[in-house]
C-alpha cells in the first residue's frame, strides 16, 4: 500500500474533468479474510458515467485517500461493473489511476483482482471499445501492470511515480534505490515508450479531449450499397477490378498533372532509370514520413514505443477546418504535430515507418506497428501506413531482439486488419522491413519512391553486379510496380502536398469503406496470396 500523498489536493486536476460524471453507488467493502487489525475494506475505486471533456464515457476513478488507492476484492468488483457498463452502453472506458498497487491487507484475495481486471478489459476489447488511462501520482504495482501500461491510449502526469515496483520496494528488495529520475517517473516512462504522452497536470484535460475525440466513436466497417456504376463483384478476379479502377483514376490524375505542368511551361518529368529513382528517393527534396503523419492527423494523439524511428497517431484526418481552438496541450512531452493545426475529418490510425528517411526500424518499431494495426482493427478505424525505410535494422542487437519474428508479426497484423487499409510509399521501400507495412488494400506510390526485394547495394553484392545495374534491372520504379500489380497507383505532384494528400487519402478510404467488408477482405487476400500477375 502506498503512502498518503500530501500534494493530492494541490495537484488534483480531476475535479473539472469529472464535474458532469454521475457517480454510481459504491459496492460493498471487502471482508477481512486475513483478520488484519482495524482493516478498512472500503473500495478505493468508484465509477460513473457522463461526459468527459464533451465525450460520453464510463469512468473508473481511484481515490488515493482510501488506503492509498490500493486495489482489492471490492475494487475489482467495481472495475468489472464499470467495464460491463461500458460494453452495455457502447461507451469508451476511462481509467484515472492513483494507486500504490494491490491491497496487501487482503493477500492473495486482493491479488486475484488483477485477473478480474484483465478479463474485464478483454471484454471491452472484444466489444471494439477503447480504453484510455491516465496514470497519476502514484501508479505502481498491479495497477500499472494491468491498467496504466495496457490501455489503448496511455498518458502519465508529470511528477508522478510510475512503474512496476515502487522505489521504496526496489530499495527493500535489491538493497539499492533506483537512480533519481532515471526510472519510475512519468517522464522516464514516456522516454522508454511505455506511455504515449507525459503531460503537466493542467494539460491532462486537453490530452483527454483529443484522445477521446480520436477513438470515442467506434466506426464499424459495414456493408454498403455501391454506386450504380460500381456493381458489386463477388469473385476474386472481379474483386481486384475495383482496385484496377483506382489505378485508372490515378492514371487520369497523372495525365491531368502533366497537362497542368505543360501549361505552366515545365513539361512532364523525364523518365528515370532505376538507380536515378533510388537516388531521388534517398536525396530528393520531399517531406519526411513523420512530417506527413503530423499533417494528416493534425489534432491526433500519439501511440508511442521505445523505437523512435516509428511513430503512430490516432485521430481525425485533416479535412474540416478546426474552429473550437481547444486542442492546445501546454506542458505535453509527447512527440507530434501542433494539435489543432489543419482540420478534422474522418477518424483513422496512421503509422510512419520510418519517421525520417534512412530510418531502419528495430523490433520495438514493428511492435508499435502491431499495436496500431490491432487498434485500428478492433475499433473499426481505417489504417494508413507511410513507408519510407531502406529496410529493417539488421545488426546483432536486432537479431537478438527477434527482428525477424517481429516483422512477421507486424505483417500478419496488417494483413489481418479488419478495417480498410492504405499504404503510401513515401520514399524508400526496402525488403520485408517495408513490406510489413504495405500489405494493404491499396498501395499508392509517390513519384520519388521505390520498392525492392533487397537494397541495390545488397543485390549487387549478392549477384556480383554493379549497384547501378542492380537498381536498373530490379523493376523498382513506381510505374514498374503498377505494371507488376504490386502498387495500385502513383500520386501526382498535386497529391503529395499536405492538402492534396489528405484529400487523396480520405478519398481512397471512403471508397474502401463503402465496399462490402467481406468483399474488400477477399480482395486483399486475393492480391497478397496469389502472387503478382503483371510483367514489365
């Protein structure tokens, strides 16, 4: 059980957040099974329903004034009730944690409450509902294990003790206290990729607003009637014709772009050789995938992992102008674009792999891709991947960390995502490390991108040819990849700018969402399970 926090009143930001939440009656206290002298079995957790920053939700709140927020039998029952209410009402579950962990006066009777939490959260997940958690001072032990560290979106409050074993426990068990500030803090948890944001107390409400706006309305991918000129197709070949329609639309856009360029006096871009294409991807003037991610999701919230070569965001795509001006988050440490800049459109999950050109994701980067794709699938949100990597990390540390298995797991998660999926090859697309993020319903190429089975340098070494020859014969250019059937279209220069790309992404996702979901998933399986059918 944790000590009482003397600063609780000064730092308690929760009053305003919970102002309109209707508190449900408290459950009965836990029995004194171990005969602990003077034991107070009152639950430290209460729950209620109501708007949280304008979004209807079920809220589970830990009261540090009751036994240091420690979690026992009665608390587990209350949490299970809260999760059940979230499922019954189709509402997000918000956990506001201030707990030292398991209630030790209950022994194993309190410990098994952690299993009840896990099962309750599994039901929330199975219902396709989001769980958002804020870890405040303190969040340790079982509450960090089962709630704070496992939520779909995770925030920690700056100044809070956050970790598995509290610092005093570490000192008691190991004989040495952890270095001050190096671990067991909100900032350290964020630096390690264990929470998605670390914010000042005054900024928690803003983070909650953006987080709940990002995931509060579970969008279901439902069968929808096609437009009269797009008849439903049921066989695999017919299914893929829908994607071919996208390619023809992209070709029309390219023709229009070339006409625009000609009218402007610049003429069409000259055809490149394979090696020239690689150099354009590596050194040409273009935006980093991380910058593109921020532009696509200007008011989103980040999903964070320890490998910062990969970033993910969930929120609304840019589109509708922001007018409320309520998306600032002073004091926030999380990475990302300026909240509120741009606009708000349909919700989606985005992943940049890698954030900057030349980035080689490691095992943890692919685990973040798994998390993002899994969240998109469970909540019914479209998944957008931005690919710009020469390949995955390949050194000894990556091998020891299981890079191969993590790439495979990410590829399987993307392939199995129930939601519409779109990948945009921004620049480099090297080997399986890139393929894991682009086994999607639709693959679009930027004009300065390429995809290859192995880097030209690796291919040259393996085949004992020049690097230039390796690139020129690899069929790696966007036009080659469309001809081969790997890519479904090439973006025009007009589509690569911030407004144009957001519009194009929304357009593609809207078309995919309108397809019958079974047909769309069969299309994806047909494309990625039967091999490519094109030739150069």
